[in-house]
């Protein structure tokens, strides 16, 4: 599976300052937390999807379709058992499911999907280097910002190595479809050790290459893509902040968008 | 001439090892010169490179004695990022060096570290992108580049830092022949100028253009001199694990005067001295194709990767007979590996069928398939996991449920066949690359598959290990295993394969006996390949033999009329 999410286009979202985008994603998270009614969260999700479309990055979501569906299904199935609501639908040995808890589970599924998608929106429209640069400009210490950007960068590399290793061991007769739990456990070592070792080799080598090009994590460096805050950034931040304020007002003063009171 | 790099009795051994990696190296490389460092694997070439910019001993630690002074800076005394002001280094694994989202950012990385302002960066990036010929690919994702392009980017990004010294550790390893040609011509371009070049390579053909050649052997400087001095001494370079130049070797074997370093020089020499008269190759029936039963068959096979826009394989029709020795050739991305992965069912055809012994691959259970077709991946480290060689080799047979007795016998036989007897209790992770490669082969062999596929079995190995590996495969072939190799090393295909399959853009361009395929230089050129110097010489002279020994025999029997063959 290809885990590179960056989608090289030149839309308005790609041109925003990385700081704006990082801040924007955090604001979308906050907006999501304002409501726990599925309809309201569905509305927010639609908004995020609309931004995806204008950023021409819907195909990035397609890559993660299985994960997204899985997250949603798990949430919808599990949440109802842990929440109590007024309209009980059925009871069984102390477990009860109500229509409110069902709706709440639905809302949480949608919320999780919105979180993941908002994060993907950042990754799909922002280069690693820009994310690192944005974090540094936001005051995050250089080594931390660089480590984070590196982690994002290396995920696809290790996934590729992992895929090759799986193929190599399957060629030797490793049965990945076995239903036997013991065989399943045994197959873990032949996969994990080569993955671990190749990851170690790779990172060690990378560190050598970076130092050889004069890189030091603790000293300032210039940046080829100089991010600049423009009117567009102010507009984007303004719109999101206003939306957040409006949502807070709706929830706190008008008590809209609540299925289970007293919960996020 | 002023000296740029001075080695002063440099010795180094890595932590926790007893054998020194470098021993008492002394020598000078003058400013603006081009030095080629050659030697067997483990001779200390990479260690020498890393000592120039201080990675040895600042990053790779161990016992360090003596020193290296580069442009007035002492390598061991300065930290690596400091040394980066005077030394640029392109490390061996070019894949791992590329780190940025796109090509221009990769070029910018070193410049950002130097704190250059944006306008200056842009100028340098423009200049050096043109030097390495990547100007069209500025915004491309580095992961989508071909091997040769990646290597050129790695070189370009170091060049852009404009250091007075440039070190490249095996820049042409693991690259297809066309990529290799690009890199070698790039090195020629870089020669002109003030820059001091240090390049390591396993191939003598690359050293011809250097100012001086250093030969390393077991960590010691075995010889140094001009290319003519060093490369004409076939026995010396062979003792250092480097394949001798075909032209020199042939002239020596024939006792001809002259020591030409290139095919063109050799042909000129032969013509001017009238050593032999070039002639047309006689049509001799060469019985090279086996007539065993068909074991693998692809029928109108096409394949498209799930994420791909175009077919990786197009309408492949191919049969491979039992007992054959096949080489699959072609550039990176020509579809060799994709096709080979169909042979053992790792990939399923999008259209068409893949048959093993007449039955579709899908009909086989996984463990049954592993007994029919074994697949040795390019990088042995992608499969080695056990703590002893015996355990590693036993993994396959054990998972297929072989009984104890057969298991023991198979392990012993496969270790014997790969020359690893006595290695049973060694830790595979501590073996060298050539030995790890053999462990990988042994672990496939232990299952006794009828067909063994090897993806680039000789990459990263020196001449001696390459020859050992190939001789081992030859023995396995004689024992009845069908061998299929995917390779970029032309001389390997020429000397060992009975049949060669040439691929380009997902199609089979040419398929036939190896001597026939390698006689067709136009077709090879069409898929961006070229025969080795030996075979180019053979084709110019109109000979039929494919190895040096056979060529000498053929030439010496000149007087004998063709009919007697």
C-alpha cells in the first residue's frame, strides 16, 4: 500500500501557509467537539469533504477507504453499549441499548471520520518540509518538528519494505491465510525481524546522509519554500474561528446539536 | 599540483571487530584529480570514503589511528556537518539518501543547511539540475524516479553544495545499464574543473578514465598508479576481486602485443597489426535450448498494478522448459520482476493465464507452490530473521511440514550446494553480503523447488563472489533445477544463461539462445542495453564463443576449417 498522502496540485489550499493549515485542522477538531448529534457532525463532515473537493484530493481518501469504514463501523457498534439513554430499545444481562446511545455511536463514528479526514487534508495539501517549517514557525523546537516530519516521511518507506518482506516470506511458503492461531502467531517473527532490521539500517544510513550534507538538528537553517501569511490565510482563519464561535454559541446558549447532554 | 586529500598512516577497525577495516593507508590525491578506488567487497572502499568526510570515526565508531587531511581540515577532529563544507559524499545506498518530497527540495536540502538565501539557492539548483540532466523533473516526487535518475539526483544534491572534494561510493551499483552509462558520462563531465573526485567501483571498465587507480585488498593499499599501469595487470586486479578488463585479458591470453583498455582500441590494434581478419560469424547450430517438458507457461498474460494507469505487462506469451537456465534482461521498469512474480503466484494476471505444469497458478495451494517455484528476493535482508543459519534454512521445509529426516538431509544438501557447510551455527546477520545472499539461496533450495528465480543475485557482490554465486547456480542447474535470473550484469547473462529474454515496456522484445540475443546489438540497444566489452569484441571479430576461454580456443583453432566444429 502506498502511504504517501501528499497530492501535488496547485489549489488555494496548497498555497495556504502551513501554519494556517495546522491551525485550521485544530479548529476543525474543536468544531467537531461542539456537538454530539449525528446530523450536526454529518454537516461538519460534509464541509470537510467540500474542502477536499476544492483541493482536488478526494483520491487520497480512497487510499484509506478500508480504514475509514472500519473506524466508523467499530464506533457505531461499540459505543451504544457504553452509553445510557432514555428510550431503551432492548436489555440483555445488564447490557442495554437505547435509541439515544445508537445515535450517539453514530455521531462518534462520524466524528472519528471527520478527525482523520481533517488530518489527511493537511497531509494531502502540505509537503513534509512545509509541515516541519510551519511547526518551527509556530514555536515547536526544531528537533521535535524535524522528528515529526521524518516520521511522516518514513511511513511509506517502511510500508514498502514491509510489503516486500511479506512477499519474500510468502514465497518461502509462509501461509498468511491460515486460520490456525498458533501458525498465525509463528508467522510474526519472520516478518517483524526483517522489518525491524531493515528499518534500523535505513534510519542509520539516513542519519549519515543528513550529517554529510551539513545538517544539524540544533542550528537554524534557511528554507527553500518560504511560507508567507497572506490575505487568504487571514480569511481562512477568520472564517474557521467565526464558525467555531458560532458553534460554541449554538451548543452552550441554545443547546443545539445535543443527543446526550453533559458529554462532548 | 597541490594536494587536496592526504592520508597519513590511516588505520581503522570498527567497534567490536578484530579485523581492521583499513590498515596504514598513506597517499595523496591532488586537487582536481580523479581517483578510482577499487577492491573486493570488504576491502575497505566504503570505510575509506567515510574517512574522508569524518563519518569514520565520528559516526561509525572504532579504533582510529593516523589521519586524513582534506583541504586543510583534519577529518577526525571536526564533526561531520563541519566537514560538509569541503567534502560532499554520495553514499552507497542512494535510495536511502533521498529524503525530500520533490526533486528541487532534495537539491535544496544541503543549501538550506548552509543557510543560503532563496535566490542563491534557486541559481544553484538551476545550474546543477542541468548538470545532472534532471531539469525536466523539478517538481517530481523522488519516489517516482528511476534508479538512474535517483542516483543522479543524489549526486546533483551533493554537487550543488559546491564542495572542493566529491566522493562517490559505488555510484553505478544497482542501476540498469542505461543509468550506469548516464552516471559514467556525468563523471566525465565533472572531471573538467577544479573538483577533486574520489569514486569507488567494482568494475574495471569504469576506471579507464581516471587519473589514478587505488587498489585496496583486505584494508591495505595493495597498489596505486595510472589506469594503464594498474588495469593492464590482470592478475593483480583479479587478486583484489576486480574483474579484469576483457580486452586486456584476451590480448594476454592470445599473446598479442599491446594492452588496449577499450573495445575500440582493441579492434584498432587488431586491424592495424592484422592479428586476425574479422569475418562473419559462421552459422553453427548451437544446441543451447533444452528440450525438457514445459514447466512455466504464460498465456496472453497482461498485468496492471492496482494503482497503475497503464499495463505493467502486455500480452506476454512465454514457455519455459524444465532444466533451462534463463536470464531476464531489460531496463528498470521493463516488467522483468513483475513477470517473475507471476511465476510463483505473488501476482495474479489481470488478463490471461499463468500455468505451472499446465495447471493455473491459482489452483495451487501456497505450500505446494513453494515446492514448485522458489523466489530469492534481491535483498537477502528482506527475508533473514533467524539467529542461526540452520534455523534460517530450516524455515521453509519446516513450514511445509517436511519430516525430520528429509529436513536434515535437505538442509545439509542445500548448505553444501551453496558452499555454506560449516556455517550451520553462525548468525546470518554477522555474515557478509555475499554469504547472506547464499543463505537466502540455501533457504529456498532447502525446499527443493523445481524452479528457482533469483532477482539480481549478484548485486552488491564483487567479482569473486559474483562468480562463486553463478558457479553455484550452474551446479544447481546441472542437478536439474530450472534457473531463472533477473539481472543487469550483462556478463553474467552472457557467460551463464542458455536462454535470454529481453524485455521492454512490459513486452518481450527478443527471446532466444543467449549467443543469438547478444549478437543482436541493435535490439539490445533498443532496450537500452549493451553487451559487455568481451561480447562487443566477440561481435566485432565475428566469433561464436561466449566466454574468454572459449574465445581463445576458437581463435587458436583459426586454421581448422569450420566444418570440423
